[in-house]
């Protein structure tokens, strides 16, 4: 049995029926880390709220742990853990008070399920008397995860858990998720960070309520159909302008300190582009062939 089943789920808002989630269908296997990857406004949070029984779908149906998200919402809430995108714990309560409060709600105690949170909580314990609102971003994240785990959920929903968190804390957080997976917990996580996709067993790339692709990160990367090059530049805007005016047989976009160039027309060669760029930009410009990443695949799928 799948841990999560989504069949034709749609959600829209307002009189104009602006679509947030557009007839999505997919499954999440038990015990896997499933990533929902996409930018802000892609529909990730609306879908999470439906699956955690906080929002009713306008069409379709979904099941979590075999239970219907509409009919069985009370039982689902007892079985899942949910960490929303914004820090939602009680800012005026201490670390320990927050954790005790959530344990009490679910009829358990910190001691009963301490093994689930031990590796996370030992980092928080020196600050257990500190108010939650005074914690750093990384510590708030760890506390929220502890509160989501304290009742031993079978499925864990994490909505953009690393947004605004420093790189070291992001790395630690994903290491913690790996250990939770080893305990048999199914994890569904959303993120706008494309580099985090590689840490998931499978991912769904989502944009404007539609799923563009679902597969393992490796398979999605291997399906990239074009040759991809990168060029380092100090004048990204000028280079993009030159490339856009040169030919419709390629497309280019900024990626950090580089410009990535994908060739979708065999009539154009990288050597041609090298000559053009050296003529207009610098004699040192030299496109380098690279392996695409998830962000490159996402951009390609948006253009398809």
C-alpha cells in the first residue's frame, strides 16, 4: 500500500477560480523521501494543506496512510506530523514547554518517544529554558521537527523546512531526515531549492499547479535531451542579450556566476557560439560542456 495516494486533486481560489493545484495524480511509497520541487506560487503549500486535512480539495480525492483526507481527517491528524513553512510554535513558551505541550495534545510524553527525537533534541537541550522566539533559525527548525515527531507519526509532511536557514543547518537537517527514513517514517518534503532534490528518493517538479515530471532525480537528469554548456562571465545581461539575438536554435539563462547554454538545433555548434562571444565579450570566453542538474531540467520542462 502507498503511504500517500493523490487522484485528480484540484484546488482553486476566488471568484475567478485561480488554480493553485491542477488535477494532480501521484503516489508516495511507504518509507521513501518524496520531494515536491518548485518555486513560490507553484502550489506546494496548497497541496500540503489538503493532504494534512487543513484544506478541502475542490475536486478529486486523496488518501494518507490508507485514510481519506476528508472523511477520516481526525484519524489522519493523529497519525501524521506536519511542519508548516512558517514557524508556528508558541514564541513565548520555552523549548521544553513547547515540546511538552505538543506531546500532551497527542496523549504522550517526551520520555515515551524520546528515541525518535533524541539526536535532534540533544542539540536543543542546553537551550530548553529559552523561549522559542529567541532561538536562531536553525534551532527553531529543530524544535519544530521535534514537535512534529513527538507522537511517533507514520507520515511526516515538511513544507519548505529549510527556507531561510543557513547552509550548515540545511545540511544537518537533511542528515536528520535520512535517519528518520531509516526508522520507517515516510517523508514528503517541499522545497524551492533545486539542490535539495538530489537528497530525495523521488521528486515531482511542480509549476503553477501542474506536475512537470515525476521520477528519481537521476532519471530526470538523464532525460535531459540537449547538450548543455556553461560560460563564466562578469556581464551576464550582455551575454544573454547577444545569445538571444544570435539564433533561436539555442536558449540561455543565468545560473549563479555562469550562463548556461542549451543547444536545441544541430545546425548550431558550440564552436560558432565561442567565436561570437569572443568577438563581442572577451577573447578568453570558452563554453564548457557540463552535466545538467535539476534546475536545468526544470527550465527545460518549462519550455517544453
